């Protein structure tokens, strides 16, 4: 669903087949199915699932601590944080939870209405956020522009499962019977792909790399690709008959997908380096319900029986978040050869890298915790960051070795 959110949209051309990277099984301490996972930094993250389960980690997923949701009978389907303190969770039975203290306490938000299922939540800033779901046979999108104090609802013809925005007002949503909708103002949604009499699949996840290119996936062989903002969506072979549950792509066509079942038994994680050919990761796992990549070389999956996997190894400088002021940031190493790690008390909305001539050479939408600069030529560069909640911070001249 968030799958790489955009908060996860990506323009980095990075080869995901780095041999130094691998998947590691993590222990969550529970056996309840987990439905979603989200990290705001390489260390700080949350996972949610059935029976109102909420878990949090401060060490990249090596250890997890339960948080009290007070909604024990609810399936929590989606989690999103705009800072290390401010977060949102949505789920079944009209459930919206919010926190302003990193999840130490969760408050129930009332939006009125009956008991719709909220399937996905996505914030573009601390004040502007979206929730999509299903109520009976119809779908809906809820929008807030005041940090959740109030929500405006737009009803659409098809039940919605996933939403992804590339700006405060431009977004896409997908859902059952293969529907895809698009908005350019955050409120009015235009149907790009309509349900048809012969369409029996659902689209479970949508991920936009940019305002023109994106992917959507679902059941059973469905993988759709657009390069014109959704005016046309083209079917792409996904290499498996299993339903797709999570999706992440970079702009060079490389990416990851998770599936409900495997190709060859117990291997539900799949990867591609070109967006066309897919191979299965040789891992024996239960059904995976979602995945989240913070950047190209660090990601997590969650699934049945409290299962969790992590791709890559987080870099977690001790105590940095607690010692920084609200708008302070740091980056290391400098000079840098490959991965430039960025830490910030506030979430980073976007990062831009300029060369010595002022040419934009690298851009990424957030949350940004690291940049792969390995493909840049040696020299001095300028890093410009846009922070959630307004304001920007320009860091002059890091050196690429």
C-alpha cells in the first residue's frame, strides 16, 4: 500500500542487485499477522496488524516493543508517520488512530458515518493527509488539511485499497475490480481505469515514481505500468500467479514486489532490475502482506505469524535524534563514496543534489534518510533539503570521493 511511499517516490538510479545486500529475518515477538510497516528514519519504525497490534522499534527492527492501541478487535492495515512524534494508523470498523508522542499514546479519531473499512493512509505534510477505503460497494477518499482536526470525504464508484501522492494535491488510488483514480486537487477524483465485466482481479497497491511514471499491482498476475501519469496503463508480466501485496520501484525500472504465495514454494519476495523480468528471492516465508523501503538499500516486509524481514543494514548513530534541535540535520560520512546518511529531527520531504555548475544531478522525495551517490562523479556537491512542516535547509558542499 504505502510500499514505498512518496513520501517514497524515487528518482535515484540505483542498482538493487548489490551483492552486499541480503534479507535478514527479524523477531517481532508475536504470532499475529502484521499488515504494514513504516520507518521514519533508519532506526525508528512501527508495524501494525490484526487484533489492534502496534509495535515500535528504535534499532532498525532488531527489537520491537508493543504499544497500546485500545482497539484490540480491529485489524490495523496502514501506518504513516510525518515525524518521529506524529503518526497515523487506520484499519477496519471506522478506525483512525493518531499519536503526537511517537505512539506512547494513541487517540481514536471520529470521522462520523457508519463502519467503513479504512485501507490506506498517506500524508504529504503534517497538515495534509489522505485515507482511502471501502463502504459497502463504493469507495471513498478522506482528506484533511488541518492535521486531522477535520476530514472531507469524496465518494468514488469503486472500493479503494491503496493511495499514493506525489504532491499535496496530485495523487492516485487503486482498488477492487482493477479501478484506478487520479486527482489533481486532492478532492475531485477522475477514473483512469474502470471496472469491466471481465475484470476479476483487484489492485492492492499503487506506487508512483513521479508524476508521469507509476506502477500498480494486485491479483493474480496483475502488474500495470504508466509513463504518462495514468492516461494509459499497460499490463506487464509479473512472473507469478500469486497476488501482489507490496510494491517498490526506483526510476530506472528496478524494484521489489511481495506476493501472497510463491513461485516454487515459500518464496514470496520478488525483484526486478528492469521492470520486465522478475526473479524470486530464495527465502522460505509465509504470506507477506506489505513491504516498505526507506531507500534503495534498506527495506522491510511484514506478514503472517508476526513475520518480518529486513533488506540491508541500518546505520543508526547513537543519540543523534535526541540531541538535535527541531530543524537541525547532520550528514555523514563527508567525504562520501557511496551512501550519504542524513539525520533530521523533522522528516525530510525531498532532497536535491546539485553539482558545481548548479545542475540538478539527483533528486528524491521522502522520507529521506540516505542517498546513494555512488554514481556521481568525484567532486563537490550541494545538498538542498525540504523539511515536512515547511522550511528548507541547504547544506553546502559535501565531497564525493
